C-alpha cells in the first residue's frame, strides 16, 4: 500500500529531528511523515 517514493526523505527528517532533541522535534517528525504520505498519495492519484 505504501509507495517507496519519498521514503528516503522521511528517513532523513527522522535523523534530522532526532539530532535536534526536544519534544517539538517528535511533533515535527509526525508532521513531516504525514505530509510526505499525503504527497505520495496525491502523486499516486495523478499517476493513475
């Protein structure tokens, strides 16, 4: 179900927000993860 397009970007943001410690970094990870998933879903819809 999950497309592999955009997954390296998610991994990069995981490492980046883990490097900058703090509760806001965890929140930032969720925001970036969901926005990346939405972008991939929109990309799949347009590719159809």
